[in-house]
């Protein structure tokens, strides 16, 4: 039983460390608007400059999936 508790505590500590390390690497938000009947549209809301983004091999984005146009 003690090993299970230690394992669960280790998982939580590992997740916390991963969040702290990976969060600063996020360069912006990828906004996905699914409200248009023509199909989903994708917008990039960058918090870094284009030169900074272009100099990287890969980047990390947050994803915001939301319908921005209401169809009343």
C-alpha cells in the first residue's frame, strides 16, 4: 500500500515539474473557429515575434476550440 502512495505522489510531482518546464515554451494560441458553415477556420495568436518563431524547428501552441459566431 505504501508503494502505491509513493507512486501516486511521484506521478503528481512529475506532472507538476513538466508543467513548469513546458509552459514557458508555449509561443501562442491556435484558435479554431468551428462556427462557420464553410468549415473550420484556424487563427494563430502569437505572443512571440515572427523572426523568433521562424528560427525554431518546432513550436508549442495552446489550442482554443470555440465557436465565435452564434447561429440564433
